[in-house]
C-alpha cells in the first residue's frame, strides 16, 4: 500500500476500507492501483491550496476543513485524487519557482529592508510631529464630545 505510507493510522485504515467499495448495483469495485508513490509534499501542497482558497472565501474554520479535505483527497487513487495531486504538484512547482526567483533577485531581503526603512520613517515622523499624541488627543476629544452630548462625565 504505497499510497497509504506516511498517513496517520486512522486515515490509512479508511483508505484501505475505501479500496473495496460497492457500486450502486451492489458489485464490488476496486480502484485501479496507483502508479504513483505517496508523496507527502504533494499532499501538503494540495492542502495548502485548498485551505488558502477556502480561508479567503469562507474564513478560517472552513479553510482548515478544506485543507484537511484536500489532503485526504490527494491520498485517493481516483479522479478526485488525481485532481488533488495535480493541484499539489502545481503548488510545489510555484513554490520552487518563487524560491528560485527570490534567491536570484533577493526579493525577501528587499521587502524586509523596505519595511525596516518604513518603520524608521514612521518613528521619525512621530518624533518630529507628535502624530500619536495628536491622534490620542483627537480620540479623547471625540469621546468627551459624545459623553457631553449623552449627559455623562468627561475624562481629561
């Protein structure tokens, strides 16, 4: 069972049980054996794509569930499994290409340097113009105005 290697015991058992399913007519159906070995990276790639897509569309809980479903799908030896494996392989290829481009052009280093410079600039602007003090004073004034209109006690 090369396709089950690397799975947690529970998933390994479920995968073996699914290999002897029945068709609607009641006859036993055994999926064709996979010519591919189980690849944890492909499963992780499928999980990442499924999880991120669902997270963006429906939120973190659905994203987490979709990641698990996509990972499980990538362990199957049918059309669903083939699609999930293909998605996982594409995610790996994209990740490898992104890593290659980053190494060549030092993108992450440039982004980190830009963020560092932006933070230094913001700190300098705040020091020179007391931006945080002015924002705090504005929020306090707005709160006092609302409190005054509602007939409450103001804070200084």
